[in-house]
C-alpha cells in the first residue's frame, strides 16, 4: 500500500512502481481516491485484476480508467494497452 498525492501543477508527487507476479493469481491492484483532511471521504475506486494488467504487455502507454462509486462493486473488466 502506498499513498500518492497529486500536486497542484498536475502529475504525481511520488510515482509508485508496483511489482507484479508472472504467475497467474487472483491478486488485484486497488486504486482508491479520497479527499484530504479531517472529513476524509472516498471519491471513487477501481480494482484491476493482475492478469488484465499483464495482458497489456510490457510497452509503456497511457490508460484512462473510470473510477467506480462503490468499493464493493469496482472491478475493472476492460483491456489494457488499446
């Protein structure tokens, strides 16, 4: 688990590299967005199964992914790298 904070000029203040296993597993990458402050509220989330990320290949690309409102129903089922 790590925390990323967006800076006011755009971009990430501290990019994170997530190690993936080359074996087939049910592991997921979960991205949750929250407001900052004492009244922290979840804005959205998405859970991406590791096999979907691995199927995108090793090339670098930009991928837009919609966040879901409900954490219990936020599994991404699209494709990567297209």
